[in-house]
């Protein structure tokens, strides 16, 4: 049995749902990556890279071309994000990753890019049915994942909101696609996203308040 055959073999059955190894392992690593992102650890990126590689097999077994495309995108953005955080950590005096709220211009660009990207990818998936049997949700998750990872790479608090919006669609789609473990992990993602969002929000607010105090002293 090849490694790919083993990854796509059934691990166990729960509540009538067949869970395959690639779905279970890939999403477990992805869950660890999100937790590492909350802790602002640079290891979040290699974990996301590894998760993407393993989940390509899971989505291939479910014949979800859109999901495969998303994971290939995750792999590429994970490498870019790893580079961005490595450079950011080197430039920081304490070796930490600086986080901040996005500017209104960045928020508009993220929202507009996500909307236009979803429209473009959804149109492509609709025109070529072989790419996805559920084109618009697939397109939404595909582009939303990219937006979230780009925002995370830039250290923007808003990346948590992007993940939250992806989870809202990702949970029912995963269960409907027969990837039960993905659906369960998405639910855990949701809890981690809310927790991480609160942590990054408070850290960024504290940073803004410290900066305001410093400006007041120098003035």
C-alpha cells in the first residue's frame, strides 16, 4: 500500500460517518497551526504548509477540485507567510510578531478583493462543473481562506474575522461532503477563532493605548 492509499484509507467510523486518515491528520495539524497562530508562533506557517499537503489527499478522495485548489493555495501562502513573519521577527527588538488593526484602506481592499475573487472563482467553478460540485460555497471558502492567510501574514487582527466567516460556510459544507472530521475540526476552529480574536484584539488595544500615552509624554 502506497502512502497516498494509506492516507485515503478509512481510520474509523463515527455516527455513520467514515473518517479517513488524511482528513483526520491534516485537520489535526491545521488545528495546531491555528493555535500556534493565536500564540503568535512562527511555527504556525510550517504547520499550515504540512496541513495543506496532507489535505490535498483528503479532498482528492472526495473529488472536491475546489478543495484541492484551496489547499494548494494554502501551501503557497504558508510559504509566503513564513517568510513575512521571519523577516518581521528579525526586525523586532524582542523577537515577537507585531500585530495591529488594519487601516480602513486595508479593510476595504480585503473586502473588495474577497468579494471580487469569490465572484470570479464561483463563475469559473460554475462554468467548469468538473472543478466543483458545489461551486459558490467552494469559491467562498477558497477565496476567504486566501484573504485570512494574507491578513495573518501581515499581522492584522482582522484575519480572525475572516476565518470566522469561512467557518460559517465550512462546517456544513464539510459534513455535506462526507468529510466528517473536517466538520468537527471546523467547530473547534470556531472556538479557537473566537478565543484568538479576543487575545489579538486586547493586545492591539493595549499597544494603541501605550502609543497614545507615549505620544502624550513626548508632547
